[in-house]
């Protein structure tokens, strides 16, 4: 028997481990920057006091970053020689919170210079801000490194507000995320705002029918039409969760049960006939504890999308620029 298949198997196993979550660890900075969480909290807590939407902003940046080339902070890069920023892509033009990320990086560089990556900053800031808004906590996994490039064309991998449930599911599946992850992470729409442009077609001309989306509750439809009148400002903001807009809870799911999901991709989780997401929405609506547990795990799963580790990438000294060397 040839001896070649044996080392080939070991090579395959090594590759599998190279791309596994084992490279990330909750105690990655235990020695190199043991106060990382408290330093980040010291920046985001007062910033959150001045901006109730901060948690939704930062978690959205984290999500949009991970869906393009993995969780590598590529979204944070500004235009520069050799870098075409992802920020100019349509899905990212309304992202925000970058100044707070800069402030976190500055605080960490003052204490632990050249140690904590911008990609890890997004992960820990998201967790702290969710907990500050009444949501769960989870063991954030650390050890990501930052990319030296951006991928503007790759932003088409980010789920859009007008896509079908199947299209969204396919995008999640391509990242190794399942239906539970899809529903749980969509639950982040329990706080934050959305611009009229992201849902106004549902109010007046859904799918070219000339009529509103029939899945929208009638009273809720009237409220939305008043706040986003036809021909009105596309940039006007509406609460993603009309019941508790600044709190992190499971009301998002009860809203879906009552046909009060703001975005098309929200409501389709519950209103798509035969979808496996319906049972998950019902489970989370019936138990906030169940949702919180699933959300924390799904944030860990999302944060493990193709991280750069080891000698790959770098630890940026400025989250907006690659290092000079």
C-alpha cells in the first residue's frame, strides 16, 4: 500500500484545524491586555449615554464586516493608495459609529500598544453595548487580526432589505450559518432605526403591485405611511422595533407574530409559508431567555467567519489605515 494517502490525511486535518474556531479564545488577551473589556466599556458606556442608537450602529458594522471576507475589520478601512473602501458600497453608506471605534482603539493603544486588533474591537464592543441595552452577555472569542485590504465588490454578500427569505438564507448558509443563526441575528433589529428607503416600497407599491405588502398589519401600515409618505424623504428614520426601540429584548419576534416587522426581510421570517424560521420566531417570542442564549451563540458563530489569525493580517495601529510597513 502506498504511504502517500496517510500524510495527505494529516494535511487535510491540519487545514481543518487551521480554519476552526479553536484559534479564537475568550482568554486570548489574558496576559497581553487583561483589561481589554473594561477599557472598551469605559469608552462605549458614556458614548452610549449620548447616543441611544450606538449599540445598533456598532453591531451593524460588525455584521457587515464579517459578511465580506470574514471578520477582519476590512470595513473600517478608508480610501487610500491600494485600498478602495467598502464604506462607499450601498449597504454600508448608512453605517455609523466609526468615531467611537477610533476612540476605543486610541484607549487600547495607550494601555496595550499594538496588541488588540480592530476586528476584535468590533466583537467586544458589540457584546458590551448589547448588554448595556438590556440584552445578554456571552464569552467573546478573541484572536482575530486585521486585513490589509478591503473588498468593495464583495459587499454584494451582505443581505439586503428587499431580498427574499431564500436569498437571505443562501447568504447565511454560504457563511456557515443556519436558520437559527439567521433568526437570532435578525433579532438585533430589536433596537436601532431604519431609513424609509429600506422599506417604503412595502407601503405603496410592493413588488410592483401598486398596493402595500399584504402582510403588514393595517394599523401599523397607516402609521408607517404617515411617517414615510410617498415621495417623502428617503432618509427619514423609523424604529425597527416600535414597542421598545432602544431596548434589547424579544419584542422583535412578537412584532413579527403581529405582522409588524418593519423590513421585508424581517416579516418574511414569520410570513413565508412553510419556512423553518417560523417555529424559531415562535420559540424566541415565547422565551426571551431562549432568544438571549441563541443570540449569544450566533454572535460567536458569526464572529468566527474566516478570521485572520496567527501570522496572517496585522494588528492595525489605526483602524482606518493599514500599517506603514
